[in-house]
C-alpha cells in the first residue's frame, strides 16, 4: 500500500518547502553568530583602546606631584635639608626622653667637644630643631632658606647659612672658652648648643639687607630689636649667638658673594 502526503494530512508542496525553511534557519543562525562575534570584537576593541599606549606619552600627573617635583628640582638644597630635619625629628620623637637628651648632649657644639676634638659637632648640631616645636622650625627653614635659594641659587644660599651657623657657633664658643680661661663666672664648658637658628637668622638678615628699601629700613632694625630684647631678658648663650648671626648675615650681604661684576668696556 502506498501512503501519500495527502493521506498524512499534508499538502503535496509541504515537503518541498521544508528544505527552504531549514536553509533560512541556517542562514539566520549564521547571521546572528556573525553579528554577536562582531559585537564582541567591537567591545574588545573599545577595551583595548582605553588602555594606555606603551609607546605614547606618560599619563599626566596630579597637581600636587607636579608642584613637589618643581620644588625639588628648583630648590634641591632646601628640599634635602628639610628632608633630613624631618627624618631626625621623627626619629627623636620615637625615642625616650633620656635618649633624646643623650643625643642632643653628644651633638652639642660646646667648648668641651672642641677641646676633645669632636669638631664634627659643628655640623651635626645643625641637624636638630631645638627650642621650638620641630614642625615650626622646619617650616621656618623651608620659608627662609627656600626664599634665599630661589633668589640666589643653592651655592650662595648654602654658603650664607653655613657662614652664619659655623661663624656664630665658633664666636660664641670662643667667647665661652675665654671666659673659662680667665675665670669669669657663668661660663659653661658643657653647654647645650644645638639647633638651626644661627644659620636661619644669618640667612634672614642677609635677605633683609639685600631686599627692598623698606625691608632694609624697617625689617632689619625690627629683627635686631627683637633679638636684642630676647637676649636682654634671658641672657642665654643662644640669644647672644643670634645677634652675632644677624651681624654675620649683614656682613655676608656686603661680601663679594653678592657683588655684581662690572661690565667690561670694549677697548
């Protein structure tokens, strides 16, 4: 017996249309997979484009980093000195009171240390902020020495600071040594003499002496009056050293270090 398409309830053209439907489904599925693949490629390309190009310029840094880099490049002396003072202050803050006192005692540039040959205390004494809060002394160094380095350069700013620090220390301790040798009462061979103030005052005095007319006329006498009043009230060794350092700073401003060379005349 022969079974026809009509007997199954279908039409004679149904079997002929099935291959077309299969072909349409195949083409539609292939198109869908192609579109999905292209979409994935597009998203991958977008992600790749968002990544930094290794061969391109470096990404722009934040404003704070740019300022710090500019300061470190333009003011290397001030940056290095402030960093050292900060490290020493942080280390001392973590030590006990007795250990801090021991460190300051061994780094004081006094008569006893000069007599036993510890001349290196002339330099290490300038690495400690003493007499004022550490942050205040470090800010003062950043402002005064930074301004001097900005105006004069690292070499001349460092020379003025060292001249004031070493000169005032040697003159005060030399006076103390004379007092001890001659038996004048009140002299101490183991005096506590550390800090940044001598170099700081000398640099400030030199800045005022080389500054505008108002700074020379009013600022310099005002600073001298404050230092003299402090010495008259306390009469300490460091107070006398501050007055000496101020004089050394003014003397440095009159030196050949800041003298402008005369232009050569064609002859």
